[in-house]
C-alpha cells in the first residue's frame, strides 16, 4: 500500500502542477472567471490530497486494512471530486449534456471527508 500511496500521491501532485500551468497560460483564455475559479478549486484538492497520500504512505495505521480503506476513499474521492470539477469547468465548451456528472462532485467530497475522518479516528485510537 505504501508504494501505491506514494505513486498516486506523486501523480496527483504532478497532474496538479501540469494542469495549473495549463490553467494559468491557456485555460484562462478560454474559460470565464467563474469556470476558472472552479477549476482552481479542483486543482487545490488534487494537490492537497496527493500530498496527504504521500504523508500517509509513511504512517503506520492500526491495521493494513484501515490504511487500504483510507487510500481508496481518498483516491476515488479525489478523482470524483476534482475530476468532475475539471470537466464541469468546461461545460460551456462541450456540446453535450454533463448533467449526469453533477452528483459526482458531492459523492467525491463525501468520500474524501470519510477518508480523512477515518484517518483522524485511526490516529486517535492508535497507541
């Protein structure tokens, strides 16, 4: 699990940096200020959760099962939350409906919240 967390944590940070560079140099020309602001929220969560995964990769949890559950909650939560925000930021540029994607943002956010609450609880009961 340590290697997965380090790999995906690093990947999320790398994607965040690349997408941030694109946002500041290219996307700001094609997105309105509200869409660009939303895109930046997705970037923030992508980078912070990537950093969080890097940090958690070196932490011992009560059991490896809890660490695995936390990893998947943060991993899929970040993909659903940030990914849906990224795509929805371009809805004015896309000709088909993205209405189905709207519920993905709060589901991803809930997954992140549960993952970080579980992490907090694991630290509280750790001896």
